[in-house]
């Protein structure tokens, strides 16, 4: 009698765990709870090294892997989830970087991010662009036309970037500096400061700024010999000098920067 019973038990036992898992889902930690636990562990690891309060927020961003700010005695860090399971030397580098902006620590962090880039979600430039409203047509300068002409003249129309006026940044009082253009490599979008869309700003000046940003599409930023990020490598500078009105545009900037700094842009 004993034998068949045991066999029956064995059979039942085999099918048991799967059935139980299906029925008792709450015993499996939810991803959010797991994340909370891991985040707390990371906060503790940082806290012991920084000897200060630490608040960590975990994200899944595609571009900026870490940012931080100091609020009195507290450090706030926003980190990509790859840092959750980072080894001790990386946590130490993170602490050194946050505390003293340590250049060597920054290099170690770069290396860690490079090794773990497989964890960075891939979003195509097209997907990223869908979230951006492109407004290339200004009141005075049509960026789309400027871009197309430059693309034809200098790049055999091979540059597949989008262009738009950037949103007017809210600045109180006179500006101290102005970022006239930018290029976002992830979305392949060139943004031009709306202050350039004025009749007093000559066409060749806007063209030069657009040309400069197109070169950012051609020459990616890379690490220079000193380990720093080099956004304008020598070949970039060399290429930029081929712009037809390079000297004239530079001269105009020297003389009129004040005008651009003072200009008010109606959003
Ligand atoms: Zn630049």
C-alpha cells in the first residue's frame, strides 16, 4: 500500500510549485518593491562614503546617465538603473565625483557607463523626434531653407538632421551668455536660438550658426588626449573655416553680441 501512495505524492509535488505561484502572486516581490529595496541599498552605500544624507532617484533615461545636486547637507542623485548593481569601486568613484567633481573619478564613471551601455534603452532618432515640435519657419529666417541650401552646397545633401528654433528660454535681466545653437545627437535635431530670428541678424550669420551645428552632426564629440570631452576637434575647426562667410560672420558676432544678449524673444 505504501508504495503507490508515495508515488502519488511525488507526482503531486512536481506540479505543486507552479500551481502555487500562479495562485499566490503576492509572495513574488513586485518590481517596484524590488526597486525600492535596491535603491535603499544604493543610498546606504553612498551615504557611508559621503557621510551625508543621500536621496537617489532611479531612471531609464537614454542620454544623461547621472545628475546630482547638493542641498545643504543632502546629496540628491538621479542615476540610471545600471548603477543599482555597481561594484564598490564605481560607488566610490560616484561619491568622489559628487563630492569634489574629481576628474579621475569621472573617467572611471565613463568607463563603467561604456561597459554597461547595453542596458541603455535604445530609442531611434525618429522616435525621439516625435516628441519634439519642429518649428523651422521663423518670421525672418527660414531655417529649413537655410539647412537645405547648406546641405546641398557643403554636404552633398547627406545630412539627415532636423532643424527647429528652440523654445525661448526665460531669462530675467540681461543675459550673460547666449547659446545660439545646439545639436542633439540622440534625436538628430539642431536647435537655433529664437533671438537669431530678427531682421537685424544677417542671413550669413544664421547660416554660420546652422553650419556649425551641422558639423556637430558630422564630427561627434570624443575624448581628447587629456581625457576631457572634446566637442570641437581640430578637423571640426578646420572644416568650419570652409564656410563662405566665416570671417564676416565672426566679425559680426564680435560687434553685435550685445545686441543678441539684450534681445527679448516673444515666446
Ligand atoms: Zn559647437
